[in-house]
């Protein structure tokens, strides 16, 4: 069984984009390598990006979101996670929406949160480590 990791929105987006082949391959490998977890926040952010910044047909977007749901445990953002995120934000001074993903990762029992734009290497509550796989190209072979 592979290691459980929360996959940030940007990793799923890079796996779909064709304008940066190197990052696409790394993102695809990360998604294959880990026992993936995401949240309803991630699904909403992907829907936002692919309806506004990089518009795709709705059917294609629905198919993408369904495939993410099929390969990932999806954590539903509820009031307990929101309050946990607020406590994380207060303690670590990280942006609230990042803390919401971190709270979801902790809730799901993930060892890693795979992202490009969070603070690489930081541990939260001694449970979840942020990993920028684009900065650590050998990370996927070590897990």
C-alpha cells in the first residue's frame, strides 16, 4: 500500500495542463504514487480554475472531478474542520485556506500534503509535512 498524501489543487491542475510537460509528468507521478486524499475545497477550486482561468467544457470538467473522486478519499469540509483550520492559522500564521487543507489532511490521517505553493518542509501538529514535489524531484522515489 502506498503512503497517504493530501493532494493540493495545483497538483491536480498541473496533471491536466499541457503547457508545462515537466510539471505535468511530476504531478501525474505524484497522483499515481500516493494513496490520494483531497477535499471538497480542492474540488471547488478545480471547478473554479477550469471554468474561469482555463475554461473547458462542463462535461470534461465533470469527468475530471469524477475521476478525482474515484482515485481519492474526499474529505468534506465541515464546521469542525473550519474551526481546526482557524486554530492552525492562529498557531502557524499560515493562510486560512491553506490551513483548511492542512486540517483536512490531518483529519484524514495523511503523512504528507503535496503542494507547490505552501511552505515546503513545514510540519503541522507533528502529523502532516508539506512537500513541494517540484523542488524535490527524488521525493517520489523515496516514499
